[in-house]
C-alpha cells in the first residue's frame, strides 16, 4: 500500500502540475487568438484594398473606353493606319502605335532572350561561385539604373553608334530603343531563368551523368527542358515589361506615329503616346483625352493576354511532366 502511494503520489503531483500548465496556457490563449484575428484582418484589408484599386482602374478604363467608342468606330480604331487625334484633321487608327510597340518589344526580345538564357545557363551550370557573384552584381547594377538614363544612353550613345553603320538613320529611331530595352530587361531574363534552372532537382542531373551524358548534354537535353516553364515565364515577364516601358521609347524612338517596320525610322509606341497626351496636350473630358484610355485599355489587354498565355503554357507543361 505504501509502495502504491509512493508511486501514485508523484503521478498526482505531475497531473496537478500539468493542470497548472494547461491552465496557464488557457489563460494566455485568448490574447494569442486576438493577435491572430488582428493579423488576419490586416491581411484581408490589404488584399481587399489591392482588389479595390484594381477594380477601380479597370472600371475607369472600361467606362472611358466605352465613351470613346461611342464617338469613334471600332473598325476605324483597329484597322485604320493613321493616328492623329491631337491634330486638327483627326484620325484614330491605332495600327501605327501598335506596330511600333510590337516592333520595339520584339527587337528587345531578339537581343535579351537568347543573351539572358545563355547568361543564366553559364551562371547556373558552369561558373564558379566568385564569377557568379560578380555577374550577379553587374546584373543588379543594370537593374538599378533609372529608365530615363537608359533613354538618354540610347539617344547619345547607341544612336551615334548605329549612325556609323547606317548613315541614314534618324536621331529618333526604333532600333536604338529596341537595343536599349533589350539591355534593360536582360537582368530580368537572366535572373529568373537562372532561378528556374537552379530549381531543377540535382537527382535529374546525377541520373543523366550516370547514363554517360556529358556536361553539355546534361545542360541542353536535361536541365534546360526541365526548367523550360520557368524560363518561358521569365521571357513573358520581360517582354511584358518591355511592352509597357515608357521613358526609353519616349526619348529614343520619338513621337512620329508612322506606319513603318523600318527600325531606322522614328516611331511612336502606345506608352509614348499616353505620356504625350498626359502631359497636357489633351483637355480633360475631350475625345482626345479619351483616346488615352482606349490606348491604355488595349495595352492592358495585351499584357494580360501575355500573362494568361504564360500561365496556360506553364500549366500544360507541368501537367505533361506529371503524366
């Protein structure tokens, strides 16, 4: 009996201590719950504010664009080849602005996408830690340069360099804007592509080496295809940024809304026109003022479509890999 009491007595003390510990936890639990509720409410408020701002922007674009198309034929807007809404003789064909935007974006992509992917492959698969750190520092410097500096770099350095090769090139031209835009989005392509390639599991590389593959074969036939969804995502993100860039194209490409595919001539992109109209050349509430929203709506739909296409592509490739 004494042995049993000796055994059960500590147990009782332990249970009593546990009860006190549980009681202490119970006392502090409401404050923890209150903090969690406050944090959840703050996060919900931030998310709601972001959604509200987005819906307000979309509603403003849609409302002003609807008013614009009540005065201008959509057929003229999407098919006419003259854009002179700020002139006395007004024409509202968006094709010159759309062509210029796509021309500059494609030109930037032709330089930045292969260069950025090659840089990412070198940094991810071949470079030493010291070289990788040096290159990443250089890319960070490129990414931190203001876009207005890029614009004047195109105007004062790239254009004179192109003029040495093409004497007939104008001061403002699409070529120099495309080259500098490519330099500007290069850090985006290389950094995101490097992250995508670095996320490929090392077991895949090791399996390829075990089958006798060389370093080059592992990179080109295993690592790059495995990281392709992320690489394509970096491409689309960079091209979206190039399509929406304003200062570089406004300074370097000019303000001539000409329907041309010649990169040596001056052009005006959609963003450059929005900047021109927003500087006060279009009176508020006028038809010219509403052209800013019509052009902005088209630009918004283009970037939204690019992002949607990228998500669909990544989803299909990820699904195929799971199968």
